[in-house]
C-alpha cells in the first residue's frame, strides 16, 4: 500500500430502519471528503437524519465506468471516499465492484465497515439451514430465462437465496413449485426492519396459496430463502421386514445396527426410520 493515497470506505447503510447504521459508519461519514452513492436522494436523507453534510456523486451501473477514473484519481490525491449503495452492503447485487477492483490494482486501501445486509438478515431469521448457502441475486425477468435458471438450481443442496420483486412473486412461486416440488420449505422475508416487516416459514405450495388468496400483500422488497435439495432414501420392504423382526427383541439402536450390518445400509438412516415409525405408532394409539 502506498501511504500517500487516500482510503476507500465501504459503508453499509440501513435497509429500512435508520437506527441500524453503526456508530463507526456515522463517524467515518463525518470525516471523509465525499460520498460515492448509488442513489442521491436516499443517501441525502440518511445524511440529513444524522446531521452530516458531505458532497455526493452518483455511482450506479450506468455510469460506473465513467466515474471510475475520477474517484480513483481523487483517492490517489489523498482524498478519503465512502462508497454506499441505495440500502444495505455495497456491491452485494449493487454497483461498486469495478471501483473496488481498481483500488486493489492501484494499491489503494479498501476498508469495509460491517453493517446491514438484507440477505444475511433474512437468512438469520429464516429457520432454514444457514451453514451453507448460495445467493443468486434477482431471478431473470423474462419467463423463459427465469424458468431455466430455477431448473438449473433444482438439485442445489445448499440453501438458496433470491431477491424478487412484488410484481413477479406469484410467477416465481409457480415456477419454484413446478421444479422444486410443492412441499419444499421456503421463507419469505418482506420489508425487513420496517414497521410492517413480515417473515414467514412455509411450504412453497402454501405460500403460493396465500398470495393467490390475497392473504399476503404483494408489495415491498422481498427476499426468498429456499431449503436445499435433499435426496430421499427409500428403505426396501426387505429391510423393513428385518427391522420389524429384530425390533421385537432389541432396542432401536441395536436393531438399526444389526440391520445395517445385514443389509449393508446406513445405520443412522435406519435409526431415523425406526424413530419416525415409533412416533407415528404412538400418535395412532392416542387417536
């Protein structure tokens, strides 16, 4: 890093609730020379809310190449600049990637400040596994391309995250239902951090039904989180019979172990099957 250069600060801004900006972000915004923003009006509203007065230049997908040289030159001339998006963390489905890459090439220090991010906020409250996931941004708006994209993710084992617009949500759910199956679990997070925030964990079929019956308002910013593909393991009738016989004499664990050795099958799979069957039999007795 060349010491005489300025720094580029990547600053996350609130996705709804203004109080979600960090103390550190406000402090840096007060100190930098100017702000490169995706949306002038929203950034100005944020600055006014915290009594910050700084020049703003626009940096969006249509002028990123055009303004790149100016910003880089200003950084080389020791100016400190903040990069902000319309809402959330810059470059996550937003402009700024080209600028950051060029900073690395020119040995200009890039300093990211943690903060609000819609996909992580939604994922944390989704009830769907979050240890492995993929983010696919917005699905294509064209019907054929959207269907093709969804089909390509049918067997994705990781949790899948999309942004979707309120205008296309019903069509997308119909496509998902057809390819992923009606019973695949999905969480829809709408208008996060706002007063009318809504987070629902449900099956694709039931979510589609609610939208069609107008039980969910088709408005607002939407994050869809879909559980990954799980291969269904079928237990043959022969194995089921062995389990049934052995379970008359042994515990569930011992039965699963012996059956797995006889039929060369996974012990854990058999044990889960026995547990499920035991619980099902108990419920039948209660009824």
